[in-house]
């Protein structure tokens, strides 16, 4: 049996021979179009219910999935075939949900991709054909019609003994350009006298910088309403389309909050450039205890009428890592320097996560920690 105990202490002292005092990390300038969303310029979700036919015995079991049987009978009746009194037993059909995104400003007749997902107990949709399916928006209006051959990108095989191998998800697939737009979104951008820009990452400083940069190029055209919204108006006589085309190419320097994001499952640590650490010292060491069991067999002498006996034999070994030093960090040093120093000592990512969480608990990490 072997286990490892990590101990970590954080104290106030001074020494930093492996760490250098770090300055702020320069932020990259980004185009306005990459950090904001424009009012009204958005996609819309579409959804529909349909049937996939032509499956090679991998579809729904009509006995276990009655909605597939009912949908099949309704479809056949619309085509003039009465199947109400017929016995239908097939596994070549599957009930599916069809989803798609209607892009902004999509015109009638344009093609969009659709995703097809099984709803019943179908084993695979590979090679099936989606029958004409209406795609509706949140207002229950039909905006597109989908049809086509489903491609899953998955592999599935099974043997007579019941063994099977599956790679990917054979019960979900896509149809490239599988839907045609039948209805457009009623959004007239040209008639707008003002437009709101919504920041992807709300921040007071970033919103102000965006407004200032726009006003430098288009005086009086922008106002920062709050950390999320910047309202812009085109200059007198200017077309809003040309105005938006010009301002989305302007560059600003986003200001991000100090944050440390930790994924404990995968051992990943992501740190923003503005994270700072107050004056602390870190002592990290590992203690390993190993217990080995080696049973010994005792054989009796010949003709002694004795029995063979097994006697336990245990050995215990305790190892404590040497060479770990007390790491002392001066006030104001960047977390980037701390991470470099810990890496130089050979600290594993999971140990580093424990160290960062302990520094935060001691109040010395000037940033928010988000654990995924």
C-alpha cells in the first residue's frame, strides 16, 4: 500500500532568489468586432421533428417506441396509403430531432447545415435519409425545411456472440447544407438610427476604451452606458452599414480582471496577466509511506506429520523528498513569476493547484479563483 501526503504552509518572510519581481503583462489590442456583439446581428435556433428512413435494421423498434410507429402511419396517410389496420414491424426507420441555426441576414433560398439526433432506441443513423422536415423558431413559425442523407462520422460493428465496437456517436449526425431557408427574419438594419454594442466580457474599463476609440474616429458617436453596453450613432448623413463597417475594424486594448481558472480533473491552470501575489513564503514537501507484504511459506520436515504454514512478513519504508526549499515571494510579484519558480523546483500541476488555493486562502493572492 502506498500513499502520498502533501503539506503546504504559507508564512510571511522575505527572500526570492528564484523569482523576479514581475511587471504587468502587455495586453494585445483587439478589433472591436472580436470583443462585442452588434444589436440585432445574431443567429436564431431552429428545431423540428422528423423521420430518418432507409436504415439497415438499426432503427427504432416500433414496439418499444410507439411515437415512431404513429409518425410513420401519419406520414403514409398524408401520401394516401392507409396503414391503420396493417401490421408494421420494421427497424429501418427512426424518430429524430432536427436542429439548426438560422444565420443573421440569411436570405430565402440559402442553405444551412442541420444536426440530426435519434430520440428512440435506434442503434445507428448511418446511411439513413431524413424525410422532409419543417424547422421552426421560438415563435412556432417555419423558417426552413430540411431533407438529405445523414452522415454520422461514426463506426459501429457487432458480432453474433453479442460483442460490439463503437467509435463516435452513431445515433447523431449532420447533413451539410441540408436545409433551405423559406422565411427571413424581419430585421431592417438600414433604418436604425443607433445601435448597441454588447461586450462579450463585461468590464467598465473596456467599455470606456471602446467608446473613447470610436469617438476619436467619429466624434460624439459613442456612449458607454454600462460595463456591457456601448451605444453608437452614425454621424449625420452617414449610412449605418458603412459606419459599422468602419468602427468594427478599430482596435482597443481589453482590460481583463485578475483571475485564476483551475481544472482539477485535468490538472490545468489558466492565469490572466494581471494576477499579483502579496509577500508570502511557501513550503511544499512530500512524504511517502510504502508497505510491502511478502508472505513466507514454512515447509515441515519429511515424515514429521506437520502441515505447510504461511507466515506474514511486512516491510515498511518511509521516504521524504529532499531538496525542497522554502520559497519566499516578495510583495507585488506576478503570478507568472511564481509559476516559473514552482516549475523550476519540479512542482507537478496538481501540487501547483494546491499551492495556489492555499495562497488564496491566506489572502495573499490578489485574484479570483474559479474551479471547474
